[in-house]
C-alpha cells in the first residue's frame, strides 16, 4: 500500500505470525472505526486516461485530494479500463465508477481514510448489462480511432482503429459524449440500453470549425442497421446504394443472387448474375470482403452470386462511381459483399427451415441415379471421367482415354432415370461469435458459421431450341416437358481478429460448395416429311459443381497521432468449377411417359451441333487467384483565407496473379442400331448394342498465368462545410497479349501452313491496346444541408476479356441454345458521367434521384450468327447508355397514427435509353503496301436503339414493411421489362427475355424476448413465369428485312405472335424458418 504497511488484495500467502493480529483487527474494526459512505465526498476531480487500471486511477485521486488511500497496488493493476475521463467531477462519482466497474469494495473508514479492497468478481452491473456498439467516423466516412466515448457521470471507452466501440452498461437510459482532438464533441441523449440485445449507435463527428449541434437519439432502435448503412452512404466518396442484413432478413431470399434485385438500379439473370444500370454481368465486378472475385462461369465473364448464402452477409453495397483506390475494371458498378466480422457480443445462433413448392413437393421427381453424395454437394461417382474428377489437362485425358479404349473399357452407362417423390426443401444454419477482452489493451474476436441447403424444384418448360422450332403458324415452341432441379449448397466461414485503438488485424476463411443438377426431359415435333411428323425426345442433363475457398489476411494501423494510416491485405482464392458428365440427347422415340422412368424408347441418337451421336462432356475451369494491396493515407489541414480545408492523400500499390487451367472434353456416343429398333433409354448405350464412343481430340485446352500491377494516388479535399472533392488517378499494367491463346493459335496455324514461305506480320493485331493505362476519376459532393447532398462524378474505366474468353474453344451452351465458339476480342473502355441528388429526411429514410451517361468504346456482346445456331463473343463499335434512377424509403411514423406509424414504404425505379452501334471485325485484311502485313478492318453497321444484352429499358422495386412487436410483415415486388437476351447479326432475329414478375411476402414472429424468431415466406405469389422469345414483324416487312429498326414498344412480347424460345414456370414456394439466439 502507499500510506500503510498492510496488503489487503495481493492474493499471496500471509506470514503465519500475522494471522491472529489480522483476525483481531478485522473483528474489531467495525466497532473502532464505523464505516461511512463515500457518496457524500465532493472534492473536484480532473481525470483523463486511455488504457489504464484502478491502481493508476487511485494514485491520481491520492494526488488530487488530502485523503489517505489504503489499497494493494499489485491487485488494483489487474483491474483494467479501456478509457477513463472525468471533467470537474465529484470524488464520489469517480469512486462510484470504480465500485461499479471493477471487483472492488470501497469504504470511507474515517474522515480521512478511504479503503479500496478486493471485492466480488461478479458485479450485478456486469451480470445484467447491455451493450451500446457502433462506429465513429468523420464527415468523409473515415474511421476515427481514439475517440473518447464517455457516459455522463460514469464509465468511458476509446474507439478502436476502425472507429468501432463497445460500452457495457446497466439497463436504462444514458447520455453519451463523443469527443476527439480537433473535432467538435457530440452529445447524444436518451440512449436506451436493455439486456435483450445490442443498442447500435453510429456517430459522425465534424471538424472543430463546424457549428456545434446537440443530437438526441431516442425511440426504436430496430432500424439501426439500416440507419447505419444510409449514414455511411451519405458520407461516402462515391455514389452508392445498398441493403443491410436487417432488410435481407425480411425477404425470402436464400442467397446473394436473389437479394441483389432489391437494390436500386439492379436486376439479376437467373437469380445469379447481376445487371447494374443496364450493363450486363461482364461489366460488373464482384468484391467479397475487399477482394475482386474471379469469374465463376466456364464460358462467361461473370460471378455467380447464388453461391453465397444470405445468412452470412452483414451488408451489400453497390458502388456506382469510381475512385482511384478501386479496381479500374468497372462498368455498371462494384458489388461489394461484406460478411460477418469481429462480433460485438458473444452469441450462438441456430436456425432451421423447410419449404414447399406447389409444382414439386410430394410429386414425381426425375433425376439421373443418385448415390447420396449429391446431398453433400458432390456429384455421384458414376459421373467420374475414367475413374476420377481431378483432371488438369485435356492431353492427360486423351492419353488415358486411348489406353482405356485399347482395352475395350467404356464409360459407365448412367443414362437411366430415377423416379422418386420430392421431399420438402430444407436448410440449416449455425453461427457462433466470441469476444475476448484483453484487459483493456484491445479485443480479440472469433466468429464461425456453417450453412446447409438442399432444394428440389420442378418447372414446366416450353422450348423452341435444339431443333424444336415447330411451325410458323403458332409460337414455334414444339418442345414441352419438365425441368428437374436438384441443388445442394453447403459451406462455412471462420475468422479471428484483433483490434485496439491503433491496430486491427483479421484472418478469415470462407468455403462454399454448390452442386446444381438440372435435368430437362420432354418431347416434341422437330419437323415433317410428307404426311409424317417426326416425334423427338429431348434429354438435357446440365450438372455443375462450384467450389470456392477464400483465405484473407488484412490489417489496419494508425502510425502517428496525426492520423497517418497504413492498410494492407493479402488474399488467396481457389475456384474450381466443373461440369462432370453432362448429357445431351435428341432422338426419335416410340413411347414416352414423363411419369415412368426410362419409358423413352429411342432410335438414331444425336446431340445438338457438337457431335455425331449423343453428347457426354466433361468441362473444368480451375483457378488460383492471389490478390494483394497496401496503402498509406496521410491527413493534412490548412486554410485558404478563412476557409478551412481538411484533406488527406492516399497512395497505394495492388495487384493480382491468376493461374487458370481450362479444358472441354466432348464425346460422341452411338450404337450399331442399323435395324432401327427402338430401345429403352436405360438399355440403349450398352456394349451389347454395339456402343461406339468417339472423343473430340482438338482444342479446348488452356493453361495460362496472368498478372496485373496497379498504383494510384488519391486526394480527398473537404473544403469548408459544404464541398468535398475526391480525385486522383490509377495506373494499371496488364499484358493481355501474353495470355491470348486465341491469337497465338491463329498465328501458329496460319504461319505453320505457309511452310518455308515468308511469315505474316501480325504486329497490328498485337498492338491494338497498350499494356499500361491511366484511369482518372473525380467525385464532387456539395452538402445543401446536413441531410442533403448533390453529387457529380466523372471516371474512366476498362473491362478486359476474361482468361476463358482469350482461349480457343468450342462448346455446346444450353443457355444459348447452340454452339459457343471463341473469337478475338479486345478490351472495352468506358467514360462515366454521373449526377445525384440525395436527401436523408430521417433515420432509415432516404429520397434520391440520379442521372448517368456511359459511353463505351468496343463493348462486348454475344452474337448469334444469322443463319445457324453458332454464337460468338464480339466487340461492337460503340454503345451509349442514358439513364435515370429514383429511390424513396419513407416511414409513416410522422403521422402519429398508431396503425400507420410502424409502416415503412420503399420503392426504386430505373429507366434506361440506350444505343448500340454494331460492327464486324475482319482479321484477314492485308496492307496494300505490305502484302505480308495483316491489318484489322472494321465494318461498322447502323446504330440500333436498344439496350445491350442483359439490360432492360426500366426496372421497378417496391416494398411494404410493417414492424410492431412481436409481429412484422413485409411485401416486396420486383418487375423488369423485356431485355435483350442474345443479339443477332440481323437485329429483328435477336432474342429478348421477359423476366419473372416477382411478388414475395413474409410474416415474422419475434418471441421469447426477441431471442426466437419464426418467419413464414411465400415466393412468387403471382405464379409468374419467365420467357425468352423472338419478335415477329410479319405486319411490318421493313423491320423483318432489317431495313428499319423496331420501336421500343414493338419489342415487347406479343402472345400468339412472337416465337417462344424458352418458357419456364417455377410455381409458388411456401417456406418456414425458425431461429434462436443464445
């Protein structure tokens, strides 16, 4: 002790001879020195400390008062506090703080002595406490580390390096003060704390030059996650839109692909691929926890968002304007998906659910044979290629195929169909989080999650693809059948992180695996011969397994008191996408009953444009993707006359390296059925029938490594209270020609065929685009008021071909309905111009209006050749997109009417007016002045008034939310008008899509003090369908002959006139999910 020779709290063994004296003193003390309350002490105390302990606090009190303190400094050093701050506070208030927040007992033993003794380890305030958590940022959205958050008359903490904080308080209402050097303090009153959950409170601090304004936060905190998202959105450097976990939970959406269509300006294709502001999936980057994701598809540049379950998402933000610190591969937007991070409190969540589909559950369900692995998102062993799935090269496959063929070994006969009654779909999820305080020095957090979902879905299908065109007197869709979808998703996430006022380091791993088996089975007429009609069966098995594994280590550090920040990130993604043993069969048939397996009796098997017999194919794309980024941000301030400028400069280096292999292995399967006997499908492809298997030995074998390096510099200038300018430039180096296998193949083939003759000069083809490019950007924000912004933005960006699109390939693509072949393409460059007005009238409310213009040079689209079912990715000459967006989210609380005040209305609308200038690129031209020099020529066509593939002229989202304890109800609507599905060389022959018109509802019950929740969902209340069609212009021959372009209204679907290419009716789905939070 300081003024006594006795130790009360050491926890060490006391000398034996002192025990009698100690017992005597303890027994007599109540009579000799009657304890007095310290609550009457009024000495004024000044105390401010960051990470400290009770010993240091008591020592400071001893120095500021005349009292004698009796205590054990060794024990009190173990009683740590994150931050302590008292300004001219009574001594009694400080002692009360120590008494309530540490295992101490404090007594005023006489008029001049205060004893601070070891007390109970468990205080009632700790047992029954609630939490206030949130993030403190400045008006540029930069996190503020080291902010003191003080409870009036009590405890305090300091914000972490990422601006996050956590206060542990008894239930009640509090006033909090947020203070930071050179920033105005902000006081928030009426912060309500309960023991049933977290009270979230995000705070924006203004620089010292701003007007002081007291802010009062009261009432309902259920909308806090939405409020936090919009607060960050208002102060973001770029134009953004988003959706929080709270809103996601109000929809029946199972994965991110389904969620995205709820965001303003977004639509989705097949609930997987996103279209942002009229630009299709290839123009939009997916970013998972800060890392740009590779393409998940085998023959497209896009990311399949359906592989990420919605229940691990914290929020989704769509960045619609570019800043230099983001990837320059930017078209419509960057879709940033952030998963759960370091938890704010300990939790254990468990949920389970099931669903019923009125076209599927309890009805006949057909599939290729199942062996049980499908329920764990793995294909059956019978789909293996020559005994295994893990092939790395087509050359290795051919060698093994030749060896097996010589021995007379053939593939498994797995054409037979299994029939069973479809069980309800099921889903399960468990997540756990733990917070481990480090005695005032920081905080460790651990989080883990596992998810599982199995879904069976039957759709009624009408189709005019694959030879089933029918006749011109009707809709031309001769094929009718059913599509049976068997999908399993499973995965997990684990992460650990540490944060304090100066540092934040986290490591996270995410694993997701999806098996998607789609069997389309049906029949129709493919043509006539005389008075006879060909009856043809169609058998299309499309199975894909996608495995995604991401590991990421990232850190953030405050390097000085002036606020210099260092951020770094390293990440690896392994993406494995396989199509194991897909089957395609088109054949004459004698008998067919869709409810009886294997009843199709076949003859003369064929496929579609790929092989001479039935097709069995194995396809794989395996990619290892390494990404890194490091940046330093330096703040600085100065004045111009009386106008203060708060600035920062950020410089960084980043890049990625991708190692990707890809192959397609096609086989043709036939039998020696010269007599024309009709055989059951299960017994058709057998050695007894003279099975013949032929392998395609050419092309479709690619393995390259590509890398990109980027540097950038960015200024963030806050000019007074009204203006903010974020501007800079990004430079990227990428040698596209080094990974362009399509070019290499063409050069090698042509020059090799010339033998000893002089070789052609392809210099022009190799220099169509530079390796190093600069991308400037600027975002200007003007604050009309604290709740209103005007924004202007300009940026330049690029969309490069994916590695897959630079290979030489030939593959049947069911979605296209034909053969997809490689071509030579170049990068698309884009100039962006944006304007936005936004108003945030209240917590969780917003009104916004945006206008944008995008000018694209050499945009890419997949075109169908005019006279056959062959598709190629090509460059157009130019595309121009003009668009507007409007969004409103408004609570009816202002009415004061009891039945209305818990209602929130939401809606957004996007309109797009677009122009496309097609062209055909000729790579066979020769320079007249140099006959050996190959030149590239462009045949530019007339401008077409239409959106690009995947885009629509307008989109509408609307929502109705009713929240009242313990029941909530939501109704959400999504409508997308017809959109270009696939372009054609002859405009009038292009395909359009009418997407499903979605109306979904949810009724949720919050029970057991909101620890339990039961959600009832209904999807597709309107029983809508989606359809791909081709317009007919029989009433306007000029359009049919390509002499003039159709009006926008003429491109809408006309029942009974337009030709159906593909129509799917998924039915309604009813689901229930129960969850409990421990």
